[in-house]
C-alpha cells in the first residue's frame, strides 16, 4: 500500500466489480472504483464496540485528495471519541424536513385540538409563507438566524410577521415534545417580535349608515350574494366573531339568543337584539343545510368572507375597516349607550374582564356625558331660583 496521489487516482481503471485502493498517508482512507468508472472516497474505521464501519466521504472530482484526507481524519477522530459517523450520516439522511413536519402538525395536532378557523389560518400561513421558506430544510437544521431572517423579511407587515413567528414557535415546541428536535432548542427563542400598533377602529354613525344601506342595495341589485350581506349585518348587530357567525347553525338560534356550542371561550349563550332576530327571520333556509350562512358547497357554511368584504368596503369607501372592526363598533355603541363594562363583556362573550377593559375609555366618555347632562339639569334649576 502506498500514498494516494491525484495521478494514481486518475489512472485507476474500472473492473468487473467494485474494488478499493487504500491510502498510506491516512490509514483507513481509500478510493472505491465502481464498474461504471465512478471513483468515491471512503474511510474505514472501528466503533468503540469493535464493529467495522465504512463511511462514504464524497466523489473524487467533487472532493480533492486533500479534502478527503481532512474529512477522513475528522471521522477517525470522532470514531476514536466514541461516535459513529456513518450512523450519524444515516440518521441525518432520514431526518424529517420541515415540509413533512408541517403536514404532521396539521393532521396530528391542529385538526384534532384547534377550532376550524384556527386550522384554516394555520394552513394558510404554512402554505403561503412558512413551507415555501423552510420546507426543504431538515427540521433539526433550522437555526435562530434562519428564523430571524424570515421574520425580518416580513417587516412591512409586522402583525402578520408576528403571527407567523408565533405559529413557527409553537411548531418547534411540538417538535421537541415529539422527539424531532433536542430539548430547549426552539430557534424562535430570543427572536424579537415587531411592535404592533393597537387598532381601535370604530365606524361612525355616517359610516354605519353607508355600510347598511350599501349592503341592502348590493343584495337587491344582485351585486353581492344574500348570505354574504346577511353575515356582515349579523357581525355588526351581534358583535360576534367572524367564525361564530360563519359556523352558526339554525339549531343554535333560540328565542332572543344564540346558543353557541364552541366559541373562543367555550360554550356560550349570547343575547341578541330584535334587529338581529329580524335579519335571521328573513333568511332563506336551504334544505339539507344546517348553517345559517350557507356556502357554495351543499350542506356547508360560507368559508371565505374576506374577499367579498374587500370588494364591499372598496365600493363604500371603507378601505381601512376590517371585519373585526364591526365587533369593535358594536362594543363602542354599547359603551356610548352607557352600558357597563360587565354588560359589554357579557354581550361580546368575554370570560376575562381584562379583555373588555379596552373599551373602558368609551364607557368613561358615556359616563362623562351623563354627568354633564345631570350638571346642566342642576344648572338650569339653579338659574331658575335666582
């Protein structure tokens, strides 16, 4: 056996079967010559248990002889330290990619534990951003710098960027629980979220009228489907969340209230106004469809309201109004009427009083106006006595 050189390797000719030409400089390093003429560097070593293993380092031509010797020395050192480089390479080859893990997350976790709307949002974020960015990467190989770079790439939409980061962090925690990543290795840790401006968009009286009469005109003229217009009206009249209206079934509609089996805060009974009851009473019930807001498929509810809402708000010059702002508007009107925070929370289905506290300043405004009315009445009495 003699030291390998590039000239010697170039001169190796294929035979009927594989054969190996060993190196004298790094014992264990060799070049395997296949019948096809392909030449591949390998290294032979023994594990601490005494088992002989061979590790493929890479093809000659892609790897130089010097690079192969460095890799061989590293593998031999790892083997001497009790590791098994060939087993590690095999495990890495079989390691799951983020794309495959995303499929398992949806089927084994999201669809079993989360509400339909949340599953829809998770799937949308995965398909549109996360899987295209991380899908081909091995799950174990994703590092904090990868996550930080992805998060920064969405800086123009900070709210969406933070929602994607939150989903990715949850998935990485699950990967640890399922033994697919080492413990405490979540690469989302210490990736700072973008600051979000808290929105408090409430429709004015003029905007409410514009929306309401605009919906009636669009429905009457066939510009928008009746179920779409009804859903938006019910969001404004009930203060319900979008998912609560879209998945509302006729069996949930009672005399003066909605008996909701699955809200964000669990099963709830919500009182509704006579105006909301009138809208519900005027809706057409489709045979064999249990849902109040029917969708395009038989027996299904409407799934997508954002797209028609964008059309409607553009026509009515309400471009900055989100569907969720209709819930805020409902709460603001309740506060303007002097309703207590406790009552507003009851109407909205809040379990935590802190959630309703965001409307405290509106409630204070109503109380201040009531105090001024009392003050003016007293002032009138004082003036009359003079």
